[in-house]
């Protein structure tokens, strides 16, 4: 059977569009193309209210999915930090050491801060979910013997629509009966007319038979006429009842619209809260601080020259410049303890040797002083002044040449 013959041409087009474009198997809307005020199409408003619960559950599932994804990312960041911290610590100290190694560890450990931010985001999303779920539980009530829920005012609106439609339905049913009677009466009149025509054409028909057929025809016409009058009268009543029903149904529909507006506004508010939970100014500030502090830390604390000196001293390559530059302390580094103890020991030995040598020179000078003439003392003083000036000149030379000398030596 053609759909257009049942619901009309517009309904047929709407049904064809839905059928051809329903690749995702979503439920079809049976009220498309139908007039809200015809028959019991007011049920569309009731189903819209009740089916809002399914949409709310989908929104909650969406936010829960995002929350779980944030928590999973937090776990991934923590696992990443633990795995690579262990990996970097296990690297050979021959090629991975001092400030450069510490910079790599700082970058890896930073992911724990990112995990903290992700966990905070998931907690904020959880608050939005709890708030929206509380509103849904207040809006939709459980049905008896059913697992689904319906709107708290659904039964109220259903009774109002039924009461408003009752008077119109009564007149509609009466009009349908009269139309059925009218159709039968029309068939009866046509049958009587054909009978009279047959009798008139039959030469054997008596006047009595013909008069009886005409009377029967007139009676059927009178019955049809009465029915037609009743149909006309009922149509007027139906029109008036339909007008009254439209007004009442419109008032009820306005209340449905108010509830629907509240549902839509709640979805809008929840989406805005969800967006705020996903990306807040506080989170943005925290992320900026994390990366800025990390960049500053790597820039200021990673020192390749210091690492080179550290490596050189660790393996016994000494120089005056290496001794004069302090090394940056490293947390949890056994090599530094060994290097510092070694450099301290060598420095103390060097100081003892220097002191002994200086004492020896002074003793020799004291022994020779009585036998020296005034002129020899003067020449010795000049020589000492000249040596002092040369030492000062050597100490004030460009430090970059000393650095270059140490690097070349390393």
C-alpha cells in the first residue's frame, strides 16, 4: 500500500527522505508531516518531554568518557615519568653526567606536573557531571515496572490533553458515524433509483409496482436528506469544538514549551560548565608556569663547560683553572662525592708543597743577607719588584685564553 494514500503526499515525502537517509539506524520520527492539533498528535509533545531523559544520559556518558580520558592521560604521564627517570638514571656515567643529566631528569619529571593538571581537570568534569545528574534525577521520575524514566509532569500534561480533546473526539466520532450513514444512504438512494428505472422500462410493470418503487425511492431520499442535515450540523459543532480544543491545547502546549525550554537551557548551562572544566584560566596559568619554569631551569642550570670540568676532574685531569672554578652540586650523584674528596686531597697537598717551598726561599735569603753589600741588596730588591710586576701582568691576562687552554688540555 502506498504511504501517501494513508498519511498524504507530504507525509510520504518525509517518510521517503528518512528511509533513504537513515544510514545510522536512528529511530524514525512518526510525527513528521502531521498536524499537532489533528487526532491525538499531541502525544508528540509528551514524547519529547519523556525522551529528553535519553538525551541527558547521552550527555552524561559523553562527559564521563572525557573524564576517563583525562584520567587515563594522567596515568600515562606518571608511567612515562617513572619509566624514563629509571632509564636516564641507568645511563652510563661516562657519557651522561652532571648538569646535562639533571636537565633531562627535570624535563621527564615535569610530566608528573602535567598529570596533576589532568587529574584536576577530571575532578572538575566530575563535579559538572554530578551537578547535571542531580538535576536529571529531579526532573525525570522512575516508572513502575519499567527501567526507563519519564518527565515529572508527563502524566499531568497527558491528562490535560485528554480532557481537552475529549469533547472534540466525541464530536469527531459522531461526525464519522454520520458520514458512514450518509454513504450507506447514498447507496440506498442509487439502488432505489435504478429499481425505478428498470420498472419504468418493463412493459409488464403495473402502476402499483411502480408507485411502490417511487415511494421507496422517496423515503430513502428523505433519510439521506436528514443525514446530510445532521452532517452539516455536526460539522459546525466539530469546527467549534476544534477551535475550543486548539485554544486549550495551545495553553497546555505552552506549559510543555516552558518545561522543554528549561531542559534545553540546562543542557546549555551544562555544556558551558563542561567547557570551563576542560579549559580554565587557572589551568592555562599553571601550564604556562610549568613550561616557563622548566625552560628557565634548563637554561640557567645546564652548563656544558661546568660538565666538561666535572668530567675532567672526575678522571684525574687537573689544571689551575679547573681548580679555581666551583662545580654545581648534584643530587643523588655518587661521582661528585668521589671527585670532591679527590680534589680536596690534591689541593691540600699542593698547598703544603707551596708553603714548604716558600719557607725554604726565605731561609736562604736570611742566611745570605749579612754577607751582601748595599748595592747587592738594592739589586735584589729591584729584581723582586720586577718579578712582582710580571706576576701581576700574568694574572691580569684575558681569562678566555685560560679557558681555551683548559678545554684544549681536556
